[in-house]
C-alpha cells in the first residue's frame, strides 16, 4: 500500500475543524483530514482561523504527508484523520 500526495490542493472543513487533503494509492483517491489541534501543535502561534490553519498546513505539508502515509499504512478506511498524537 503505497500512497502519494501529488495534489497540492487542500481545503478547510469548518464542520470538522480540519484541513482536508487527498492522497492517491494507484488510481484510488483517499481523503485525509488534519485536525486544527494537530496543526496548532505544529505551529502554536498560528491563528486558529481558516487562513491560519491553511497557512500552517502549507508550511508543514511534507511533515503532514509523512504522518498521513503512516496512518494510511495501518489499514484502509473511508477517510483518515490525523490528530495530535500522529505528530
């Protein structure tokens, strides 16, 4: 199960208070969410609003994608949520 993250797109999901992004395992698209709390752990002084969380995601994208690959390797699901303990 190899996952890659070639799509740089992401969006803020206000309902989940998380940033959503996508990974690909061959032709299969997988949704990932990194919670606001996890992003605040990465950059504690960043604003907790949409712009601040998206900015933090951009700054830490490589680290977030590495954590997402580890979460993905634990088994297939409909979507994957990255939380504080994943960092």
